[in-house]
């Protein structure tokens, strides 16, 4: 880029696709010198009917992306939806990150410019279609006026308006100026699914080629002239502060430029990451550990178990639960899930240039406007003086719904002359994450004639919503914590759900690729298998009658039973486990087949999922998301746990917070059910499905009803050491 090129005119990165079209993707590769804080108006000289579509006179269409790409394929899906209703020629389409603006790009569910909750497509489906259809209608009106014909006699295809009777055509580019004067229509006509050209096709993702050849740009790849690199250390104890710092040795490390000592952390600024990392290791820091230095996992679980015995806020209650629990065969159980870290593959980072009267931030975030406002607070500037430029995210999982990495980077940048990139080490990120909460669920149910007649469910744990989106926390209910509990798919006449807010001391909690459904689906589906055994029924047959009023869920269960070979004979200590869930607006049934050896090691043999996610915008992406999500969830079930001792997180890197290895990963078959319903969410459904299905497979293989994750190998070992 030249030094005079404004940042919004980003370097073009193209990705060739085997389906015959080409996406272009604008990325901020390098910052230009003396740029304005806010990018110039990108609508000048273009047809800009709404916040999402820009068409220039050359016929090039730019689609502004309201959601962020973190590997889930949303940019391709959003482009397909917009291009579908616009009738755009995808060979002339490019994508660009939307700037921070809640008013224009706020997620319709949250009202914030945020990507999460598996709702990018389901939340934006109608709005994006309306945006494309509205723009198409204005282009048609402009052409019809020029030809002096009825707009209804015109059709569109591949960025061209056509008048069939006369054979005349006009490209969108030629109509850009005239269309800008048209009034957006009040009543839009959207395409019928049978008329879709792009939606429903397994189109190759536009970002794949550049991720393979190394051209893709993530937040950590941002490069600015004269940029320094810093790394950071917080007190190892939650809430601790900086005491004394001896930096004499660090100053002697080649490449170290500055040591920044603040109240809650220390950073070393160097010419490159190696210098900063070596300099940080050379510091001698005395930490003021504060009041949390005695906190342990044992204390946290003791407090949570005590809290779970209390009455909770009633989230839903139907029928007469007291009477129902007093009749029939009763079963009680409790289930527990641990703290989990996110550990995205791209280390936490942000690049900041603080100029005194303005500030610029380059990062990868799931919540653009919150990053902008928090950066402004840290910089002591008005929001309009802070520009945020988003990049691809090397994994998010909810970690980048938090602005803490940007806040810290701004604080460092205020002490540095020129731009500085602040990178957290893997250890720093895992030990100073915002963790998925610990949860404890207590369930009581009664059976009569093999059917559940009474169900009392209580979830106890942290209220992430109360911190993250306070207006959504009402009457003591965290809507995320009870997700998939109040709307479980089974028809049960007497049904009662409570929530107890129980915050762990000192440990910050946040969203983790699901959270509420992670917890509730595990507890519910594990308990369902125990109830099936008590009723003397096969787990699939036990569920079927209770799904009679939920045909989409029942169809998914029937399909996965067929495709997984449910009921076929298996060797000793091999079992199949099933899980059904209506989470995130999708209906998914999963079967895990696993073997438990005599030492308690679990070997995954096969995973099968059937999903009805409504209209499948890009079926190939849905399959990929479920496969990745299942691996993510199964990893957590087998290995995931963050433990606390003396106020410190004990895990530090992938050696002790490990991932499922490629040789451990089984064959995963995903069957997408064709549906005409509105799209559901898919990014977190696999994560939620894997753990209970695996637990139930272990239950089938060993007869041992595990009620806590991660899997306790000592409990399921065939031979005791």
C-alpha cells in the first residue's frame, strides 16, 4: 500500500473457487502513514441502498459483512444470502469487514455488533434477504423507467436487469447512479426456496485458498511502520497486583526497548516477540497476591454444591410437579461440569497506535463496538476518536467476546512512542482466560408405565449474562444458563425448572462455544439414559414417544439411529450412546460409538449426526462445522478441565490442557436433513452434542453412570491398578 492510500481501500486478496466464481476479500494488511482515524465514506459514487450493499459504476459489488469470520464460514454464507436476493454475479463480488456501528450492523438478537450464540445466519436471515431484495427492486425500477416499461415485466440475473419482450438488458453498474434516486420499496418480494441459485449449494468457501497459501491476514498479522512488539504478564493469582519489579536484567536483553509497569500487569516492549519474551522472563517480579491466594477448586466446588441445595428462581413450571414427584418410580441425580478455557489457536493479541488525541486498534474480535468503547475508556478519548479495524479470527469460541486483550494493549501503547503489537503467550492466555463456568445440575424425575410424568430440574452456576448483557438478566434468571433446559424437546406433563445464581470467588466466567446448552444437554441426556435403564427400555425407544409432538427432532433421531447402526451387536466394552437436542434453533441427534479398554482409556470408533437446521445455506459448511464442533466437545469431555490451587490456574499449555489428536479422531458422518424452515444455528450444536453421547456410550459399554466431566478413567477401568 502507498502511504497516501486510506485504510478502507484495503489490499485485495482473492480466492479462486472451483465452483466457477471468484470472491475478493479486502483485508487491512498494513496500516498507512498519516491515515485519518475514521475511514472515508465508502458510499461515495456508488449505489448504496442499505448498510450492506455497494455497487459502483463498473458493476463491482461490495458486500459489507456485519458478522466476523472466525473459521465458521459465515462470510461465505452471508455473501450467498445477499447475492441470492440481489441476483448478483458472484464473479463481481468482494467482501469487506463492516466498521464498528451498532445502529447499522447490530445483531438483530442482541442489538450489538456481535458474533456469537450460533446466530449469525438465523438472526440475519430475514434482514439480509430484505437488503438484497430491496436493492434488486430499486435497480429494476431504474431500468424500467429508462425503458418506459412496467417493473413487473423485468427480470434479473447475474447483476443484469432484463426486459424479455424487447430483449434489452442493463448491467447493475450502468444503473448504479439512477438506482440511487429510487425509493426503496415498502413491500418486498423474496425468492421462493425452489428459485434459489446459490443458497442450498455446497459452494467452496472463499477464504480457504488464502488460508492454505498463507495470504490470509489475522489480527496477529497486522504490520505497521516502526511497530514494536510487547508481551505481558499478569499476577498469577486472580485479582493480584504488581508489587516490586527488578528490571535490571531485562534491560540488558538485546532488542528490549521498554519495560511498562502498571498496577495490574507488567509488559516488556521489544523490537520483536523473541526480545519481548526473553525480557519478560528476565524480570524479577514480586506480586501482591491479594485476598484470593488461598482459593482452590475444592473451595469452589464446596460452595457450588451448597448453593445448589437452595431454592432457585423459577424459570418454567407446568402441571403439578409436587404431586408428580410423589407418584411412580423416582430417580434423583446430580451432574457437574468443570471450568474450561478457550485456547484459540491464534494467541490473544491487539495492535494499537496511540497518538495522544486519537487511537487506532487492529485486532480480531467478536464484538467490534464494545472493543471500540472500551479502548476509548482505556485511552481516555471520545469513542469517535478511536478506530477499530477487524481481521480474520484464528478461533474465537467466545474468548473474543471479551475486550480485555485490547484494553491491556491500549494501556501499553500509551507508554510507547509509535505503534505496538501486544501478544499474550499461550500460558498467559490459558491462565488469565474468562472461563466457562462450573455448573451443578440436580434432577428428580418419576416414571409411570415407562414414561416420564414428573421432571424437576435445577441448574446452579455463574450468570454470564448478568455481567455481559445486564438488561437480559431479569428476575434472577440467566437466560443462557437455562438454555436447552426450559425448551427441552420431550413431552412431559409435569415440568419444573429453576436457576440458582452461584458465582465462583475471583474466577471470571464467560461464554464458551455454548455454555448453557453445553451444561444442560449433558445433564438432561445423561439422565435420560439412566431413566431408560430404570424403565427397562432401549435409550432410543425410550425417547421416541416423548418426541411425538416434535416431528423435526423425532425425524433426526430416527435417521441417526438408522445411519449409526443402532441396535446392531457390538463387542464387549463397546457401546453406543445417543443424544438429542434442539439447541440454537437446530434439531440434532448424535450417536457416539466408543470402546473402553481395561485401563479406562476411551477409544472413539465412530460418530454419526443427523441435523435439521432449516434451510441449509451452504450444506458443506454445516457438515464442517458439526465435525469440528463434535471434536471440540469430545475433547472437552475426555480431557477438558481448569483447576485452581492457591488462587492460580494449574494448566498452562497444550501439554496439560490437551486437544484430541488426529489419530484419536474417529470417522464422523453428518447427515443434513432437507428442510424448508428458517435456518438454525450450527457453530455450537456439535460441541454440545458430543459429550453426552460419549458419556452414554461409556454407560452402555461399562454400566457405569458417569455424572461429571471430564471422563474419570479410574472409575471406568476394567482392571484396578
